[in-house]
C-alpha cells in the first residue's frame, strides 16, 4: 500500500492519479529529447564511419 498525505487527498489527487501525472511528465520529456538523441546518434555514426578508414 502506498503512503499518501492528507494534502494529496485535500487537493483531490489520489496516489494513482499522482503516478499517472508523473508518468505523463516523463513521457513528455522522452518525446522532447528523442529528436536530440537521434541527432546525436547520427553524428556519432557519421564520425565513426568517417574515421573507420584510419582503423
């Protein structure tokens, strides 16, 4: 059982709803950072391929 404070229930936020809010915030962060991660990965692949001749 999860621990809930009186303030959470006073605001009408149940533990389950609080978890869903955090999950939503985490998902938004993932969606925002995904293009950045893909761009960095593309740069890394390009860097490795351009220097593969030296290896």
